[in-house]
C-alpha cells in the first residue's frame, strides 16, 4: 500500500497524459534522484514523505474551476509520487473569512475525489493555528536585526516605496534599535495602537529592483474579529510572511502557486533563510514553484466577481448551474471525474494562456458517454396521431440502457395511438435534404414502427398543432419485418398518455464574450441573455425513477442531470449539462 492520500482517477490515462505535460514532475523526479528530501522526520521522529504539497485557499468564498486546477495538481502530484497533500486554510485575513466558506471548500475538495487524511493522520491545517509561532518568529527577526517597526503613515510609506524605475527611500524609523522595535511590537500586540499606526517590516533593501524586497510588511494592526481566533489578536501577519512559514511548519517540499507570485519568491526564500539561521527550521527548506493559472473562456474566475453575480441576482446563487464555482458546476451535472480529466488535459505550463470552454464540455461528454443511461425526452412537443393504431393498444418497445453496455440491460416504454414528437421533426413543406416527417414521407419511430405521414392539423393562425400518420404493423424494430422498409429518417417520440412531464432547464454559457473580464471590459455587459431557458418536456415513462443527481443522455439532445436541489419524485426537474457534439437526423 502506498501512503498516497488520494483516490485513483477514474480514467487510467490521466496519469500518462499529465506526465507528458507537467514540468513539475520533472522537478520532483530530479529532487527524488538527488535524494534532496530523503530521510526527513517530523517532530515526533516519524519519517516524512519526499513529496509534500498543499492546497491553500483563503476561506473567503466558494471555489471555482481555477481552484480545481490547483487541487488536481497538488493532490495529483502527491498521489502519483506517494506523497501527501495538506489541506490548509490560509486564514490570516480576519475580515472576509467565514466558517461557511471553510465547510464549502472542504466539501468541494472531497467531491473532486481527494482526501487530506491518510494513514499518517488528518492533514487539515489552519494558518491561524500558527499565530503564536508566527508571532514568535517575528520577535526573533526583530531581535536579530532583520525587522523593525515602522511608524510612517500609509501615504509616507507608499511615497517612499519608489517605483519600478526609482529606488525607494529608507524610512526614518528603519534604524530603530531592536529593543525599541520589540517594545513597540509587543505594544502593538497588546492593543495599545490604532489600525495603521505602526507596522512591522522586514529590513531588506529599499533599493532592490524587486519591489517585493523593499522592506515588505510582516505584521499589521487590525482590530478585527477572526472566525477562529476570535478577539485574541489585534495584529495579523501578512500573507507573504505567513505563507513560507506555514509551508515550513508543515514540512512542505514543493509549494506550488500561480505565476503572479514569481516576484514574491525572493521574499519567500528570505524569510525561510533567516528563520533557518535562527534555528527554527531544518534544511532542506520548502521551495516555491509557479505555474500558469487556468483561464477558461466564457467564464469569470474571480471570487469577487462571482460574489457580485450572486449578490446582484444575475444568477440564482453560488450553486447556480451556470456559475464557474464547483458547487455550480456540480449542480450543472458535471462529474468530478470530468473535472479531473479536464484539469489533466489542460496541462501545467509556465506561460499564461486561455483554455477554450469547449474543452470542459468535451471532458464531461467523454466522461458521461460511458456512464449515463440513455432516455428519450421530447423537449419541444408536437402531437403525432397514428390514425390506424388501435385506440387502446399499449405496445411495449425496448431499447438498451446503454448501447455499449448490454450488461446494463433493457428499458421499455409503450407506444400508443398519440405520441409526442419534436416540433422540428415535422415540416409541411420539406426543405432540401429533409428526411424526417412530411406528408407522404416514411420515417422510423426509433425503437418502434415505420410510419408514413398523411397530413397535419392547424389552428386559426396556421400553426401546426398535430401531425397525422399511419403505421405498418409488421415493421417493429427488432422483428423480422423491420428490414422490409427503407427509410432515411429516424425520429424519437414518447407516448402522450404515458410520458412523464418534467421541468427541463436548458443552460448555456453565462457569457457571450469569450473573455468577459479581459481588457478593462465590464463583465456584466457580456452576459448571454439566453443562458437559461425553462421548458416543460415529456420524458420516457421510466424516468419516474430518476434520482437527484443522476445523469442521463437524452438521445439526440445531450446530457442531462436530475437537479440535486429541486428534483423530487413527484416534481421532476432536469438540467442540461451539455449538448451532444453532433445532432443526428438532419
Ligand atoms: P480569487 O482571485 O478567485 O479569489 P485566489 O487565488 O485569491 O482566487 P485562493 O483561495 O487564494 O484564491 O486560492 C487558493 C489556491 O488556488 C492558490 O494556490 C491559488 O494559486 C490557486 N488558484 C486560484 N485560482 C486559480 C486558477 N485560475 N488557476 C490555477 N490555480 C488557481
Ligand atoms: Mg486570494
């Protein structure tokens, strides 16, 4: 048994696909070859895996498809190299964080198929659990002359920071003695000062070409309630200071983040070097690596913008099936296996780019094709009357549950005198190449009989309200007579007397612009006005037994899911996950 803490992916090809396209694997394998992380032990002298990654969200919103990329990458590498991935909440920012988001994030990671528990323990961590250590290390940095309390105003500080072309200026407080800084820092902690009155800064180099090295802030005063530590603290560590320490405390080896943190890496290393010198951490230290974030066309992946869509009522909540949140994607009917497949296929690179939304759709089609049971649904119903069909005859027709899995058995549904067919499957005057129903033409009713169209009924406005046909009793699918008829078109149908009426929500992309939030655009001006349509459809009788969250392929239409929130036995509700790649029967 390996010590991997993640489930194997559903698709066996994914590892190979990832391996081919992932520079991080090359790094991990090189570290393994040189034995860089061999022989490490934790505080209890237990051996540590050679690969420890972490997924470190801030609990300030729901996770989105971009986070899925990070989850699959971090947990996936740990899985593939018999390592471990820690689930860590980066909750150093008291104001925006909430327990609701912690719970939602944990559920999303589990849903994606990953687990932070393994035989060595429960690797769920909170940065806020390290507040004492982070504070202690800050005191050490002050005593060692590596940090000082600055008392400039925010305006002075930003004026003295310089710019990309100009070096910054030293703060007049930079040469405070460690004793003086320590005294002020302790009083900051004791609550003697107001927000912004003082700040603790690393003492590095105000002339560094890297702005992040110009004496970055380490601790700020924030009189704010924290969702886990309550009012115990009124100073909070800055992300760039806390993150490397969190990694080192957890013995992380490969700390993987997105490209915008590349310029922060020198400070990441600086913090760990100083603290290793101080005896807080043993070498080798964690190393930060950056990869290009996932950008998907036709979606937004910023928690702030997603929140705006929810709060302004543009969508019906965080889990609206059009949202790029994992709760939304899940409710839309995407499987976690499809998301894993998508994340693996998109690869991991060091240069930013865009991934087309159609790749996400392709992944869910590929996953559901093999899994989803088939069913018939008529979405835009038009009555078809078989005039020569006996009035009360209920004749069972059969179809396979899944065409490639005969072992999954058969389904059956009745054919009767009155059926529902799709509006578009009849044309009074056929266009060129139209092989479906028109007066005088024969088609096959899929799994049923051959019928010949005899005409239609119209209302006062000339709208077709019913189509008439006659059937050939010896032509039933699966009987010897079936082959006696040659037709060019096949259409689907359900019995009007037996079909199940259901609400069907036809979802489409939320935005009509491929890059709704690029180039200073207002993403809310890019909404697709037709992203949701609610219709009443007729489904084959057996769909009465559909369970919430169960996925189906509605033949000719696409993949659908019984809505996990609203679907009930007496009130069926289905969401369209995605259309089929090709619609047949044209
Ligand atoms: P947002 O801007 O939406 O708030 P964030 O990056 O601030 O996202 P965090 O909670 O800090 O959100 O992110 C947790 C982890 O997920 C980080 O390691 C971050 O790099 C990663 N992540 C976030 N968005 C993406 C993305 N689009 N592609 C890949 N990784 C991402
Ligand atoms: Mg963030």
